[in-house]
C-alpha cells in the first residue's frame, strides 16, 4: 500500500507539498486548454500516443522487465506479477484501445436534457469535463495508458500515482504519452505523475482539495479503503471484486463449463474473475463443472455437500466463512450448494462487494428475479463475468469499475469522467 494520512497544511509547508501544488497548477492550466479542444484534435492526440507506444515497444518491455524482476525478488504474488507484466500483445491492446477511443463520440457538449420554459427561458444541461482528475493505483501499468487516454478524450488533465512496483514502466510510459501530446500541439502537462515524491506524493494528492476535482483509487482493498477514509478531495470508489456465479437447476452443461472456465481461468488476477460459485442442489451440471475446473488447475474450497461431488483424486479444501469473503485473485474458487434461488441471492447480498454477479439458467422467470433482486454494479445472465470491462462493453477503456452509487457505477468510461453544466439563456426575464 502506498498511501497514509497527512495533514492539509503539508501541501503548503513541505517541499514535496509545494511541488505537488505546482503539478496541480500545471494540470489546471492544461485542463482548460483540453476543455476547449475539439474532437479532431483530441483524437489526433490519442492516435499519436497509440503509434508511439507501438514504436517504443522494446523500450517499454525493457523497463517492465526491471519492475517484474524486482517484484519477483520482493516476493510479489503471482496475481500482482501478472497485472504488472506487459507483453507485446498487451502493448498492442493498449494501443488498440486508444485507437478505439478515437472512434467514439466526444462526450463533451452532449445535451443531457433541454427545454424552453413557460417564461421563455431556454435551458440546457450539458456534459463538461471534470477538470483535474487524479488516480492512485498499484502494479497496473496499463492503467497509466487507459486513464491518460480517457482523460484526454473527455477533456480532463490527469495526475497519476502509479506506485513503486511499476516505477520504471510508468516513467517510460509517461514520457511516451507526454511527447506524443506535444507532437500534436496538446499540452504535455495534461498527463503528469507524482511518483517521484513516493508515498508522500500520494498522501499530498489525497489532500489537494480545490486543486484536484476527483480522485480515483484502483488497487487492493487496503489501498482503496485508506483513500476513501482519508482523502479530502472527492473520491469515486472502485471496489474489490468478490464476484459470484449461480448455476440454476435448469442450466445447461456445455454452457456452464465454458463460462466457469472463462470466468475463473482466463485471467484470474483481475477484479471481474469469479471468486465464488453457488450451485443449485438440483443442478445436473455440477460434477462436470467441478471436474473441468479441477483439470484446469483451480483449487476448490467446497462446503460439505459439494465435497461429495468433487472428482476422485482432486485436491480440495473445506470452505469456511473466510472463503465466502475472499477475493482470491488466483486459481482458487469457493463453491457452495444452495437449495433455491432466493438462498443464492441471500448469500450474494451477505458477501458480495457489489461488483459483478451472474446467473446461468434456462428459466426466464429465474433470470428476471436475479436481475431484479441482485444489487451489484453489473448483473449478467448466461455469460462470463469477464465482460464487466470498459473495453468489452464498448466504452473503449475504463478508469476503473465503480461499486458505489453516486454519479458513476460499473465500468467508468468517457461519460463518467464528465460532470454537467446548466446553461440558461433568456431575453431579460426576471423572477417574480
């Protein structure tokens, strides 16, 4: 974790505080220029960054190897190492996401609603940039590019704190992004970092009320909760993903096996990976699903009834209440048998972090009940939980997945990085 509490006064009295204030000042000036940039100009910047990333692939990978090697030496978990690692394919994916962002409509200036009032006043509510967005995250160099791209397209400046684990990679990526912006006449200071100030930089960023318009933390529970509890600036909470899948009695075997394998094994270190499987007592597919998961190397943490269905020779562990609460971010899965859909929903309400829940069913009424009664940011029917992702849902990329209910919820794309402005035009009207 790279944050701890500091006092507001430190922004003005410490050397690092003065530097962070200078960063926020440059960001504010850059945000004003970006707010006035048209779509073509911003899209040109995104394409320039995408091209630069591909061209600097060797440089990026060299920096990333330093971070991954250091993480391995420091005992970093396999899940975090996976998030930390960049490959040619992942770099190409980052560039592709920026190219895709450039094809999306510009949210700035979008009319949310408008009308002419009885007194003749013409009213519009439009989307406008937030201004200065800050992000604190850890071991996620892809976030550096994703947030930079989303901020630029939505007309915001962004200040990053990417953590020590990805220091070399983030420094390299930041330089590439800033140079690309300058090459098309956009302000390099639209994307800055406080990484050089270490933990103190993160702490000061949390207290920069009035200089930072919104702060988005991404990382483990400890980091997120520390930011939420101690930040003086407005925070959009991105939550951990204790994700559930419920297999209904009517679920089909092939679909269930394919979805569970994809949801658990495609990339187990990310937040939209399933962590708890609930199976109906009358489901006929449970044994096949458990076997497929075990064959794929998944370690099963099972309750007493599920234990009777675990294939012979499979290593499994008795599930405890701790398992129901755990986001493993690894090839582990908690499995529980339930007697009914209402019991499954009750379990989800008890243990869910509000991220993503899915039901596998061939019963329309059960699907509708699940949708209506499960209160999470994303509810999925008969598909992998891995689709809770900005890119997969057509947002181009995402800043994070919000599990709160104010302003933004679920994958946060371009629109979620805007706020609104009311415009009222009249011809001399006064209020009676």
